[in-house]
C-alpha cells in the first residue's frame, strides 16, 4: 500500500515502535549468570554515568561514595540528582523515562516507596525485553576474566537472545598476564597460545564478533604487532568481524573508578590503512569523539569492510545524535548500524531505545517527506524494510547471522 503525505507520520511511527531490535553492543548478561546480571531501580541509579554526575555536582568525595553499599549509593544518587537538583541530563532523563513507562509516579513519594513500586513492576529480563522490543542482543564477554567467562560452562540461558562477543582489551592492557591465562587454559604447547585459546573460546561461545577498544597510543599494535596480525588472520578465517571502539582514554580520573574514563585521541588515517591492509577482514567501528564523526563517515563510503555502528557513550546525547545521524544518512543512505544501547543494567534497554526512537522518528520522517515531494513512491513495505534494516538486518547481515 502506498503511503500519502497525510498517513506517512502514522505509518512510520507504527513501524518504528513495532520493529524488533537487535542490540549490537551491550554489557548485559543472562539472569542465570547471577553476579553479573543487573536489574532493578537501585542498579539503574548506580550507573557510572550518574555517578560521574553526582561526583561533580556534589561535594561528596569519590572514596567516601565508593565506601557505601549499593543501597546507600543509590539513595544518594536519587537525593542529589533527582531531589536536590533538576534531573535534566540524558542519564537522569533515562531514569525518568523508565519510571514513566512503568507508570510509577514519583512526585511527593519517598525513595523507599519508589523502590518498592519499581520492584513490583519489574521482575525479569523477559519483562524488559518485551517492553523495549529488543529481541536479541550481544553481550561483552572477556575471555581473560575467567570468572566472568564461566558463563559458557553453563547451558542454562537463551543463546538466541544473548549472543556472545570476544572482548580482547586485556591483550593490550596486560599482554603477559593474558598470555599466561591463554597458556593455562590450553595445553600450553601450541605454537600460538593466544590463537589456540581464542579458538577454544570461539568453539565454546560462538561469538558474533571480536572487539577491542583502542586509542592513538595503542592503534599501531593492530598494524604492527605479530599477535594482532595473527588475530586478524584468525578472525578472517572465521569470518568474524572485529569491532573497534575508538578513542576512549581510561582512568582520566582514577578516583572515579568506572566513572573516570574519558576521551583520548585517534588517527582515522590509521583505520583507513587497516581496512586497506586487511581487505578481507570486516570492521565494525564506533568513535567516541564528536571530532572524528565526519571523517569516519567519509571512510565508511570508501571501505566496504568498514561498518559504522552506534552513538557510543559521550556521543549518545540527543543534540549530537540528531546532527550526526543526518550526516550519516546524507553520506551513506541507510548503510550503517544507527544505534546500540551499551546497557549495563537490563532496564536501561527501555530508555536507551525509547530515547533513540524519539530522535530517529522526526529525522526519518523528514527524509521520507522529501522523497514524496520529489514524486518518489513510498509504501508501507518500504518503510518496514528500512526500519527493519536499521534496527536489525544491517547488523545481522554484516555479522552473517540470522
Ligand atoms: O568500552 C566499552 O565497551 C564502554 O562502552 C564501557 O567501557 C563504558 O564504561 C560504558 O559503559 C559506556 O557506555
Ligand atoms: Zn560498551
């Protein structure tokens, strides 16, 4: 059925709100992985985005804050950011969006009461997946964190919902220790212990990609170091894309813990070299700094083995997303993966995707209206195809999964 200028807004709105989402990068785990699965209001408030905001807004010092238990921390975040101050930041707005979607009224209610009401409404990851319309997601799995990796000794979780990825940062942060673990976990006599261990992890977890976060100080390791050349060859032989998360500088303020990471530099000319040097490897790429977005988009026009994904962390702000999303569409059409949630607490899937859809809707509407103006026929089928590609198929096709 063709869409007219009058019913276009409704058709698009319905399509955006009914299309299932494949979330390409999260830090979530299935509920059976007990100490890693995070759910609920207190965990939401203890998100490191909010902790950074609390530590700069109040005069509570970080060591005092981190000495508190989770309940105390959450209650402090609530009183400092939501009661004493106006919760306008994106991370604060996220909490309010979730409360609104759960029909939890907060005005004139104590923190304890809000917590109780919240606990009555959200019980499981299934609840959240339904509310957010996320049908499957990719976890971040570190093969060098043996306790976390024990997830794969267990078969008691839904592998059609929770896909694995191999996060390889430890190989850069502490190569010697990682090598030792690789040897311990294999016979130790293989010619290449790291690859032997990755092969073992691959067979255990069926990852959909490998990933590493790097900046200008470490990028050349990918191009020059023999371990990484082997990893690139190995991932090519597996048809396993490498996800490059570019431009984070860890521990800009060590005292802030996980909330203390910031932005470092990256030279995207080196990314272009990498794409040329390994033309048969596939690279998913996201950049943390606004400064790099234009060049990254140009590179994605030049290298078919490079696919842009998401608005990572400090990029995930409505004002920035709107502008960069349009630039990506102007230069790439719909050939990119527009968003990932980076959720650490399952409930965050609700707000991260609600907020993104709110930005995506008017942007797409403007492009479709432009096409109708130029006499290009838009049908419901076209809209559904495009939204399905943006929310799921672009990523799945690049990863070769269905
Ligand atoms: O490296 C990453 O995957 C980052 O997303 C995280 O380390 C970061 O802490 C985060 O949660 C950003 O959203
Ligand atoms: Zn992440």
